[in-house]
């Protein structure tokens, strides 16, 4: 799992990755922490590349993703990108290891 902090780093993902998960994580929210732990569990066993941002540290990138992909910002928020498109997203308590795995299986 790799932290992404800039629009430039995020844009580079589209050049290098066909599909990947991305999570917007709030450093101050207990719900976000629980979702992030589920994401960590998923990423440790996944063959799919997994990335994240800390909303407080990368607000411009968080806003860029919401605007470019027309996915209303939420935190925590998990997004599955395939061929530069959003094919699945979830927020808050809907982010679980099981839901991430199901999204991966259904969309790849």
C-alpha cells in the first residue's frame, strides 16, 4: 500500500496501472480508522495495487479526484479504478475487507 500526496503522483498511476484501489482516509475520524484497517487487511492479500491519501495532508488531490471522476467526496472513501474509470466506490462502514474483495472480483 502506497501513500499518494499529489495530483502528479495520482496522474502517474493511470500511466502505470490498469486497475487499482484508492482510499481517502481522514487522520482524525474513528470511522475512517476502522475502514483504513479493513483496507490494510485487504491490501496485504491482494494482487491489486492499493493506494491511499490522508485527506488532511492532500486536500487538493482529494478535491481533484472528486471533480474529475464525479464521485462526491466522502471520508473514508474507497474507489476502484479500472482503465482510468471509477467502477466501484463505497464509504464509511461499507468499506470492509469483504466488500473490497467482492468489488475486486466483480470488476476484474
